């Protein structure tokens, strides 16, 4: 399957390659499914033409989206274990004839174990994961600039809030925190002080007062709204207790116009943004056969569209640090998360592309394993543990974030932090950290 990159500029709210790729995989899925005995019965090989280095040299936005398909292929290997799956990235410097010869060699090789291969005029490449030391503490951390202003998307909920609070305690840095959830000063009267079943009962009573019998989805949505606002208030209270200048902007990063307007007003008062941490994201798990076009937009708009909008709303030349929150699902694939894995892999590719554009900046792609916090509910945590995947303790995750973000060495770096369903460097523990890079192979 040849994955084309889109020609020309990519609209900030459009993801044509990702949507088309999922449709193609669904169309050919009936031919890929295995026989009853479960033996390997087919191959799924996706071909991109990024740089022959799987995007690690830094490619443009349209190529980044094509590179995200590598993660969807990895996920197919988990969902359809009877398949042999592989992504091959042929360098544009190779002629069509040379690229075709390389693909034939991959298809006919006895060893089909390498999931991702890059082909260049100089040979084959693969992704290398090398274990690095875990959190090193303050001795690796450099002070931020005196005028530093950190723009933190998703910094008031989930693991974003945990990392933002750790950063505020460590540096007392000025922050602009962006999130979709409104931050009201207190609970509505009907919900005041109620939690758990009491909150649910209060929501039912409140909705009944409106004159109708509430549906289950209305009750759950109302409770989630109250709980989300509480989470934001608590997170902002922690940040404001640590830092003299922290503001919350209610904006959806996927809405570029609103985001730009609110950031323009804030930076007119506070000065330019000097660092971005992009932690916004949405989960919507489905197996490949069940993915709908709406799922691609739902997941890609905050993760990829949001990044584009954040970058468009600031002066990029003033940026010294960027940290993009990705996932081990991108690096290894994960059952039920083809679209989520793909979006996070696009984010990984963006990190290397941005480092080429901003050579003096430090750009991080942080592929987090599941934390015992954030979007990982108790039900999700139980599923991970049943598969032998350890959860990352919040204190270890925050320490790793501080070490990596406050190191001022410029360049692009991709780190895999914590556990995942498959680690090319061998089994890992919940606190493990590996750095991803490209290396030549025979």
C-alpha cells in the first residue's frame, strides 16, 4: 500500500492522508484476515516516501501526516496477529525503480521481524530504542530565561496538569494554560459539595426540575461537566500558589480563530510566548474495522490541528523549547487505538520537522506510557495490568518531564517513557526511559 503525502500546504483542520489510509485498510481488511488455524496468512506493507529515515531527519507537515500511518500499521499487527506487518519508508532520492527493488527485497526477505525500515541510496535504516538513565534530578535542569512565558495546552487536566504543577513548583515560571473546560468560580448550587452517587442524584433532580425525565447520557454529561470544572479549578489553584503569573484561557486549541484572538490579547500584556507544551488530546478507542471518519477528526483536531494552531498563534522565532505529549501507542501500536496511535506518531514526526525550522530550540516528542492518572481510568488501568503493562507513577513521570524539558540542549529528541505493549529494546518497567533514533542495518 503506497501512502502519498498531500501536495502543497495542509489546511489546519484537514487530515486527508489519515482518513484515506484508514478507509483503504478497511477496504482490504477482508482479504487480510487469517485462516482458522491462526497461522500467518498475509502481509500488510505500507510504503511512504518521507526521507528514508522514517521522518527522523525532519520532514514537512504533509509528510508528517503520511508518516503517522506507520503507527496504524503497528496497531494492525496487534489487532490482526495472523498478519505480518511492516512500514517501509523509501527516500525520495531513490528512483522509482530503486525503490521498487527495495520493496521486493523486503517482501521476499526471510527475516520479516523489522517492523519499520527506511531505504536510502546508502542502505537500510531502522528505529533504535536505547535505554537511558531515568530521572536525574536538578543537576540536569537549567534555569529558564527571565522573560520565559510557557504556553501549556491541556495543562489544567490529566497528566498535563501534573506536569504543569511540577514545572511551576520547580521554576515559578509564568504560564498561559489553555483548555476547553470553562473555569467557573464554584459549583452550581445544585451540585455544591456532591460527589459520586450524590452528584448523580443531584443531577437527576436538577434535570427533572426542567420538566422531563433525563436520559442517561444527559445525566453523565452533566456530572462530567461539573467534575471537569472542579479539576480545572483545583489545578489552577495549585499553579497560582506556586507561580506569580499564571492565567487560564478557555479555548479549544482546535479552533484556531478563537485561540489566536485570546492569545493575542494575553501576549499583548505579558510579552511573547517562549515555550510550548502541547498536552491536549482526546481518546476514542475503536478497532480498525469500526473506525469512522468522525473518529479521525475527533482525535486529530486537538492533537495535530491544535499544534498547528498554537504555532500559528505565536512568534515561532521566540521559541526556545517545545514539548509535544505523544504516546507509546505511537511507538509500538496498541489494540483499539489505530487513530490515536497515528495522531501521536504524526506528532513525533512534527518534532523533528520543527527542529529543522527552529535550530536553536529544544524540541521534544515525549511518548508517554500509561500513567496511573490522567485519561487512564480504573477500567483502562485494569486492562493494561491484565496485559502485563506497568503504569507510570505520577512522581516518576513528572521528574522525567522536568529533566527533559529543562535541559537546554537544542535539537529534536524522541523519548519513550514508561511501559508499552511492545518495546524493541526488550521488556521495560514502569519507570524506564528510552531514546528513539535512527540507525543503519544490514
